[in-house]
C-alpha cells in the first residue's frame, strides 16, 4: 500500500525560516558560536506578573475547557485595550480569542474566500498568507514594496494593476514583517479608496502594533468606514514576550468573528484556558514588564542598524516599529561575487556564525525585482552578541 496524500497539500507552503534555524543549530552543534538574527522569536522571558496570574489560574482549577470565543473577562479587557489604542468601538462580541495570532490568517481566509477568489497580499511578507490562500484554493496576488526616503513604501500602482472582478480580499501588514515598513497617510488613503472601489474585505495583521519605539501606531481599521470591513489580527506574543503561550485574537465585525469562533470549535475547541488569565494580567496589570521589553528591543535596534550600516555595500533603514531590519545588500552581493541568495547566506554563516534570512524566505522575487535584500531579526539576540556578530560580519564582508 502506498500512502496517498491529498492533492491540496502540494499547495501548502511553510515558513522556510525554520530551515535556517535548523541549519544554525547544526552549525552550533559542531561547536561553533552562533549569532541568531534569523528567527522572530524572543530570548526575553514573559513578565513575572503574567506568569504568576496564569499559574494561579491553574492552581485555582481553570484547567478545563472554556468558551470557544475565549473567557469573557479577557474578551472585555481586549476590546477595551483596542478601543483605547485605536479609538474604536469594539465590544466583547467583536472578539474571538485564538491560540496565537497566526491561526487568524487561515481562519479569515476560510471564512471569507471561495475557491477561485483572488486575495492581495504583501511580498516580501509573512509566508503564511500565500500558503493559506493557495491551500484553500484561492489565487494569491502578490503586491510589492519600493524603497522610499526613510523606509519601504507599498507599490500602490502595482497593487492596483493586480485587481480584477475576482479580487475579494486584501491583507495588510502595516508595521511589516520583514521590512519594518509603515504606511504613510497617502498609502492609507490610497488603500482605503481601493478597498471601497472594489468592495474588498481586509485582514489587518497588527502583530507588531505595540512594538513601537517612536511615535504612535495607527490602525487601518480605524479609518472612516473601515471597521465594518476589517478583521484585526491581534497577538499577545510580541508585546508581552509570550510567543510560546500561543494566544491571540480575531477582532472585527461579528459576522466574521462568529464564523471564526465556529472554526475554533472545529479546530481546537477553545484556546488554552489558564493562559487567558495571564493575558488579562498582561492587559490590565502592571505594565513595567512590557515597557522594559520595548527598551531592550529599542537598544538592540539602534545597535543593529548602526552595525549594518557600517558595512560597505549595506544600506539599512531604521524603522520605528517591529523588530526586523531589511537591509539592501545589492552592492555587497555583487562585490563578493554572489548571485545566489542561499550561497551568500551560508557563506556568511560558515565564516562568521552570523545567521540571517534572505528576501526569499518571504516570498518569490517579484517580476523585475533586481535589488537584493536580507532580513535581520533582533528579538532573539543580546546587545553584546549583536556587537560581536556584526563586527565579525564587517571584518569578513569588508575584507
Ligand atoms: C506578520 C506576522 N503576523 C502574524 C504572526 C503570528 O504571530 P503569533 O502566532 O506568534 O501570534 C507573526 C509572527 O511572527 C508575524 O510576523
């Protein structure tokens, strides 16, 4: 007998950054020092008051199932938190707690996309969008970015050219992984016009909304007439260093949230019960832990940006949010005689122990794309190692 896997699995993508992790781990296992800039995980522990609240909930017996929507006090606290930061008007009915932010992507697509529908998504971007669109039988339309003066800009003209009568959904990841891009007022206006003209529903991925070092984050869902068309992906993972807790939420119109809660019943019944008490403490308790996390990340950003820009042939913007950098290395790759991204990445790893992702871990290169980029995440590496690793990289690449 031969096992016959279903045809749709051929369309299922993955996060190839995990393969970079495995390579880095194998390199470290051979006794080498590794400088991990590849994964968006965090080497910062969750603030103690949050851990204590979840622990207490366990001791208190919150160890059984709970509502498929999540526990009411958490949904209330999250609606209040988002209302304050977004100037919005959500209630408990607009919130369905999820086992992480990531599941919101697949569930939004399952809820809103018929096979054959077209979905606009960012590329370079989080690879799960394309994976879920194609897995569920949709057509993934990749829109790109261009280099602006201070950061990357969405290629609005290119995005417009992709739209057809079959285009139903738009995915926006403002404060973006991997570029750190942030929409300007003009980009927001243009995207809003596009949404209204083409009657689109929008997934607003706000995974990095609260990972901001200067200025204030804004939500596309808060623009006029957008709340009724936008589902927000919220996550506890980054702001409170809770990546392994697997806790997030879908926040938006009740019509969509109700379908997502029904998908919860089918997928996981409910999100982890006692963790949700930790999340209430995260939102409503002492905020000094979250503030410290931001301070740590900001220092890492500054050191990493400076270190990268000190290397000949590297140009790196300094984003105000996220914990990612997406330097342009076109000149560097040319100077060092590399055309192949993976060969370039492996060469640097072998020579210096510095591990990073490349543009291709965030989607196929778009037609006409000639510039070269790599991605550095500074969420999982301390400042002394950042300095040390980047000094080694500079010595190697400048040689
Ligand atoms: C853009 C983006 N969206 C969503 C997620 C999912 O986050 P989580 O499932 O850990 O909440 C991530 C994680 O890295 C991300 O980068």
